[in-house]
């Protein structure tokens, strides 16, 4: 519980929900352990791709594209191979 409280949640409540949901699914025991949460501390490097869910990968790529193009949705959507409307739907889904 303390690890969840101490984590710097950069996303929103949805991010917390995904972490808890994934931990419940990945837990090998009846109790969720710290290792099941797979939280990233600010001191560690980036999370390995094979440790991320598809949604986490997609959100990360969207964030990087938006940062690269200074928030320009048209340029980011082109770089991601998405239509602007598809990118807007994903932005809404991830609360970006």
C-alpha cells in the first residue's frame, strides 16, 4: 500500500487502476506483493517493452510523439500512422 502512495503518479486515476488491475492478474499468490505492482521508480531506467502492457506501450508512444512535435496533433498522428480522429480518441482514453 505504501508503494502505491509513494509512487509519483504522472498519469491519472486510470493509470493507478491499470497498475492495480495488472497486479491482480499477474500475482502468483492470493495477496498482491510489491513485485506484482511492477512500479517504476524515478531512479530506474525506462521499463522494458516486454514488461509493459499494450496500453502502456501505446500511451508511451503517444506521449513521446506529442512531446516531439510540441503537442501538434496533426504531426503526431502522422508520425504514429493514425488519423487525427483516431489519435484524439486515444488521447481521451488515456486522459492526455
